[in-house]
C-alpha cells in the first residue's frame, strides 16, 4: 500500500478512535447529567463531570494521535509495532483514568432525597485484564517484526 | 504461513472475542439501566408506603417498622445480592421544653438474594429490635430514615447503590 493510502487509513482510524474514546463517553456522561428517576431530576455533580471530561479528552486525544501513527505505518513494520504498543499502554492509562477521575464511582445526586452511586471498578479491572493480553501480543509483534525484519521487507518488496 | 503468525492470529481472535463479549455486556448493561429507569414503577422505595406501629409512646412497647421495596427487573441481567440497609433515627422531646434529642434506634442490613431478569418482586424489610431510650418521652416525635439499596448487575461487574437520606417517615 502506498504512502497516501496509509495516510488515509491513519486518518480514518484516528477518527474512529476519537469517536470511541472521546465523543461517545462524553455524550454518555452528558446524558447522565440530565436523567430523571421516578420524576426526580438527578444530577452528576459539576466537579465530578469536569474531572471525568478532562481525563477522557486528554487520554482520548493521545490515543487518537497514536492511532494515526499506528495505522498509517507500513504493515509489519517496527514503527507500526512501537506505536501499537504505545497506543495500548495509553489505552490502559485511559481505562485507569476512569478510576482516578472518579468515573468508576459515579455519584449522581437525586434532588433533595439522596444520591445514586454506580461502582464499575470491577468492569474496568476486567478490561485491564484484556489490555494486559493485548500488551503481551503487541510486545510479541514487536519482537517478531524485529527478528524477521529482513524477510518481511523482502515480502513487502515482492508485493 | 509461519508458526509465529498462526500463534499471533489465535491470540488476536481470543482477545477479539473477549473484547466483543465485554462490549456486549457493557452495552446491554447500559440499555438495561435505561429500560429500568425510564419507568418510575420499576423501582419503588418504598412500595406501598411505610408501616410504623407502636401502641403507646414509651420504651417498653412493641415497635415494628415495615419497608417494602418493589423492583421490576426489565433489564437483560439478573439482579444479584440485593441488600437493604435501614437506619432509623428518632427525634424526641423528653422534658416538655423545646429541647429536641436525636438518637438512632435501629440500624441493620437485610439481604434479599437475587432477582432474575424479567421478573418482579416486592421485598419487605421488617424491623423489630429497636434500641429505644430507657425513659418515657413526650410527643411530638419524628422518625427519619436513611435507606441504602444496593445490588450487583451486569454479571456482577457493576455495583449500584441508592442512598436515600433523612427521609421523614413520621
């Protein structure tokens, strides 16, 4: 695949990751701010919402940027392997940011009556387990691309 | 194809299946929350009102509080380990002047087990062992309840707690 096609592929995946890591979570948390239960308006506290939004946007931008470099790099190249590994590591931090930003213990006030807490720590930890396996395979890829660099290049030239 | 590539593909398919399963569980959990919360009749704390009985105001009488919780689980997963933590505070006047005293006369947790998806149930919290002050007190008196309902959802991956604070149930 030529360089322009790789660039287009990188831009497409950057867009996909922007939607998945920034747009959808922000829409979800914005929706939760205006939800009502049994006729009572419930409210995600402003401080909590701002903290969650900050970390989602910060790590989402990093992941999207890395996705561009990962998917615009030539197939089976060391560059692709390195960026893919960095991207997964940032993905882990992104998931973990849900924990330290307070998004895993979401407190929603029910006007005048009390509050609801959603604790999704267990879900985040299971995701972290999957990411651990992904890190393992990305490291494996990187080693594989480095060891077989010559044969991969020859195969690419033949294509 | 090299052996390394085969191993890599097996691992990738395994990870893809895991990720897809988790994503499905997460999405169904979110949809369940929307289904349950969109109808006010699905969660009723308390259902049918409270019931507090005492014959004569005083420490040696029979006290009884009943708090029914009605839950209609219209989501995609079972509701597990449903618990209700009930704490009752009493405000009373024992001297006849304007001084108001406050004491916790009941605090306990009851576990109601699981509620399967698609089913509904009314769980009754019955409180009988109260720690009532050892002296007679005069009216007026007030009861304030702190109620916490908690349960696990989405294959026990999500824990939710509903806290109702300082609810006047006099």
